[in-house]
């Protein structure tokens, strides 16, 4: 392992310790995780399966294009309900609430700007 990899692994370990998980990760765990691909044997059949599955997923994605678009008003309402729910939970953190509030504000701005008319629209 070179210096850059060691530095990257230490950075990942520091980042991993910020996640709320029940197990404590060690540097050895990060090394194993980062080097797992090097230890895996890949056969021609495995490569063919990956390619075939990718092509099937691509065609499935094309079929799912007709998804219903959520309006800004619906988004705001959903986010406000989510904020109310999370505020009632003891696991709620200020960071989560601030993030959701930020998304609610973004949706509100988008809703407002979608209702505004540009002066050029009146001259069409």
C-alpha cells in the first residue's frame, strides 16, 4: 500500500466514524473493504452476466419514463409533514431538521418562481 492509499484509508476511517453504526470500524476493516475487488476472481460468465443485466436494466429504465412528476406544492406539503414527524422523534438532530427545512425553502422558491411571469411573456 502506498502513501496515498494509506492517507485515503485514514480519511475513510475518519468519515466512517461519523456514521451512526453499531460496530466500530478499524483501519484493517477499511483496508479489507478497499482491497476486496483485487481478491475476487472474475470469470467470463460473470462479465457476460453483468453486461446482459445492464442491457436489461437500460431497457427497463426506458419503460419507466412516464413517472408522475411531483409539483412544488406537493413537495412542500410532504416535506412539512416529514419535518413535523421527525421533530416528534427523539433521534431527530438539528442537522436533519435544518436539511429538510432547506429543501422546503428550495421547493417554495421554485414554486414561487414558476408562478412568476417574465415581462417578455406578455409580448408573445
